[in-house]
């Protein structure tokens, strides 16, 4: 899609992450969830429908994406879900005043390598404030040369690969959506590493 506003579309990774959220839906009531880079907010909307206390966020520099988040909430009868501007890599008043979180969602946020460190800086900040929290993320494999391993080590974070078959997401069609298609999509959970690096 040759449009600079990537947040205006539902991408294949969003469907896979929404499937993971749905698969774990019984554990979500009362959990505090933040979706970053939310755009159309499919995973966050599913989390809210499962009973989580959801906050949606996208870049404060992209008001169109924040509008899309709000429209998604209204279309899904969730008018009270807060939508805030959080720009990756920037410690803003919105980020500093954010309520505690249990789960951070991010679908296809690892899209452009120039943003990888800014994303992980923001994730580290959130996990440092909420050491029990986890970052659930899906990404599309676009280049074998792209990796976040060195950045995870730098920011004292660890990742756990989640096989798609473990939550019935290893199919070309999910929940009547053909978006996953033949794209190579991966899922991982990022959390703080212990002091010994594990």
C-alpha cells in the first residue's frame, strides 16, 4: 500500500495478534492493556470486547491515526476506551502519566528498522514501570537481515517465540479474514530479562 499513513489499514499481523488475544480472552477481564501503534486497533478492540481495560495509542504526530482509533471504538460500541498519543522513543507527559499496564500489544510495529530502537526504548520504559507486564507482538518477516536481538540485549529485554499453531493461527484464513494469507508472520512475547540476562 503506497500510503504514508500505514495506520489507516488492518494488516495481516493485526489479525494474527487479535487471534492470540481472543485465544487468551478468558484471562483478560480486568487486565490493563495498552496497544501501541494501534491504527485501526483490531487487537485492542478484541481485548476490550474480552473485558480488558484497554487504552489505545498511536503517534501523537499522526492525528489521522488517532482519529481512526476513535472511530474503531465507536464502530464497535466502545466509546469509553481512551485514545492517547504516544510517539515511540519520546518520553512525553502522556507516557509518564500512563496508568499501570499488564499487557502491551503491538501488531507489525517492527515494520521499519529505523524505528526499532525507538519502539524498544518505549517498551523498556513501560516494562521498567510495570515489571510484571509483557509485550505481545506480531511481525511480518520482510528481510532475513532485520533483527532486534542486539537491541533486546542492549535494553535488558528477552523475547519468547510463540508458535502460531499453539493458538490456531497457522492458517491462511483466520476468523473469516484472508489477510494472513501466505505472509510469513511471527509472534513473540517480550519481557524484562532477569539480572543474569535470562
